[in-house]
């Protein structure tokens, strides 16, 4: 029998892992199934562009995985039983159960409302394509002068606020941040973000916690009401809840605890990658949820699975950071260089050159999904055989 590998989720990490495994292993030996609810690859790092009306390139999985041996199953994952090694999915034909020998869990993360009242009813998110499209429609219907409040001063909030302000200079755009604007950046980085927000007319409310969202306004912790015809909520991500409902060992946020090869510490036939993984980086610090973290974890998991199945050497890929890339509209940006454990250093690129740099990074990330071995030649290896002549499970 073929060794059955199921990959759950086809974002950056899941798609890379599936494609990399297909090129590392012989199709005669393995059956790789990629489960995803949508038929096209979504460039999550560009969803703020989609939200303001820009059209993104369509990348069908049917083309991406043609002739690779990867079977794409369009379905929603509804449950995982790691003790019986089965996954429950719901597709056009109803619910069904899929059995696996090795599971790659890449369901990622979504909107984190943080329990703030009114968000689900009155706020918008850009953590996925459906949310970005809803926001796109709402922004298109706004009249000049109407107020838009972006809540959250992280990378997503900065990119959303500046993209909206640049595309719709007729709107009154505000950004509410819990601490100081760009307080994790270098002095040069903070100064540039502040300058761009001023140039684009973005009103910044610093040291402001939003405690409620209603139709037409948001309320802050000190009782202030900020007008908001549209509220965009970008205060972090929440992982997919399915892992927490299993017997997998997870951390307090629901991320699967893994070792250095991205293998679950409680269930050795399960690997977790991207936002779903509680993986440790330099300085014994957890990797943050990001594309910068997700891509190397996908490489690590795929190569580790292939090595264990074929009797090869386990990879020892360093999981570290180099920079944080922030688009500030289409014409400006910030490349903040960081230490291996993601702390800002003095060096930073700003302005047009940073915008070009960020665009190349986005294009490179999408290219890396289609080319999971980064153009390097490889030869698919046969699975090792145990003494009984049966292909082993991952040990």
C-alpha cells in the first residue's frame, strides 16, 4: 500500500509542503492529498490590496499541482481524530472520512475578535479572501469624507490603513493603536511610519484600546467615541480551533507544540506548520505568526517527513528572521532589519526602494509556492522498507 500523506490547508505553508513532498518522494510509493476549501491559492499578504479594489492574479491549484501527483480535494475540514488517524471533511457530496499515515496540519489562523463586543456584527477583517471582498464592497460604497477606523498597529494594521488612505484620499482614515505607533521598530522605522501616515492624512490615535464596536463608531477604554462608517479590525490572529479539540498537545492559544522538525511532540505521525505550529526559534522564543515563519517551517516539515520515510538525514534548517517587510501603500514601504530572534536593529530601508523590495518579496513568496524546491534539482527517493517489506509509517 502507498503511504498516505494528507495536508490540511493550502495557504503558503500547506501548498509548499505538499509540492515539496511530491518532488521528494516517488508517486509509486506515496499518495499525497491536499485538502482546501477554495480552488485557488490566496496571496494572504496582498489582501489589503484586494480590499481597496485592486485585482489579484488568479492562481488555480489545478494548474499549480498539475502533473505533480498531488491530489487536490476541495472540502472544508470539520474534524481530526489523531488517535484513529482520520480526518473528517465536508465537500459537495457531504461529509466523509479520510485516513492518513502522516498528517501535515496547516490550517493556519483567522480573525481574532478578542471578545470585544460588536466586532462580529460591525467590523471587517482581512485575514481571508471573503472578508477582504466584503470590505472591498463596503469601501466602494462610501462617500467622500466618511470615516474609516483601522484598529491595530501591527504590520496588518499599518498596511491596511496606508493602503486605504492612498487609494481613497477622499476618506477620513484613522488608525487606533494600543501602544505607540510602530513602537517595535527602530527609531528610523518609527519616524518613517509616522511621516507616511502624516503625508497620507491618516489620523493616529496612540495608546488607545478599543473596547467596543458599533454601527457608526468605536468606543475606547477611556469612553471616547470615534466615528467610523467602517471599522477594520486587525489586532492579531487566532489559530484554527480544530487542533484544540483533539488530543494533540497544544499551547494556550491552540497551536500544536512541535519539535525542531515540526513534528508533534505528542503524536509523531502529525506535523504542524505555519501559524498552526508552536515552534521555537532563536533565543528560545516562539516563532510569530507570519509568512516569514511559515515558509521555512513548511520546508522543514516536508524535508523531515521525506527523510524519515526514505531513511535519509534529517534536515537542520535554522529558523530565524532577517527583516520585516511593510508596504505603506503602493509607492512607499519600510524594510526593518532585525536580529535572528526578530528584534529591530538600527538599519532600515524606506521609501520607494522599500516598496519595490516588498513587492519582490511578495512575488517571491508566490513563486516559492509554485516552485517549492526553489528551482534546485532533486531526485525523488524511494521509501525505505522495513524487514517485513512494508513501507513504514513515520517513526
